[in-house]
């Protein structure tokens, strides 16, 4: 398959040839620096011996540093990390639906683009409705392996 029908998020970015490479490199640098600082902080707070014995090293570091409010702080951080992942998944999935509709694999209604925002609004609505539908599935715990199945689908989505 050629690249002529592939939808990229860069289509919605001003000057993508300049902005996206800079954003990728900057995000890698920032992530690496944060990772190193967290590792240095963790070793400084608990020591490598105690960290190596822990089943939840970051939770132990947070408890040692912040006391009883540590688990509230970790819950808030986890909530924002999860929301970020969900937002990215919703955006990329709607663009995949748009791309598939543009290639003729899905109905033409899925490739409608909003006049003002220039986004595939019908694909966004479809993904939103499917997402809300998952709420009513019932038990979506790890015992159901729903998260594992979705992770595998996301991992291999480029091969479908």
C-alpha cells in the first residue's frame, strides 16, 4: 500500500516538517531528563538497597517523601497520565477511520471534514460513541483481559 491514502496527524499541524521533528527530539530529551532525575531522587530518598527489595519502588519513594498524602499524589499523576493516553488514542483512532474511509474501506460518511476546524468530525463522533459504548460493557477488569486485547490491537494497528 502506498502512502497516498495514509492520514497523518501532521496534516493538522502548521509547518509539520519543521515542528514535528523538533517536537519528537525535544520530547525524548525531556523524558530522558525526567527519568534520570526521578532515578537519582529515588536512590537519594530510599537508597538502592531498599529500592531493590521493593515491589512498588516509586510508591515507597513517594510515601517516604510526602507521607500519608503520597498515594493521593500518585493517584492524581496516574489519572492525568491515563487521560493523556486516552486522548491520544481517541485522536489517532478517529484519523485512522478517516483514512480508511478516504481509501474506500469504510462508508463515505466517515470522511466528512468540519469546515471550520478542518478535522474529521464524523469519525470523531463515531469514536466517541464507541468509547461511551465501552462504559456499558460491564466488567472491564484485567480478568477480562480487555486492556491486554486493546493494547495488542494498538500495537499492531499499523499492520492491519
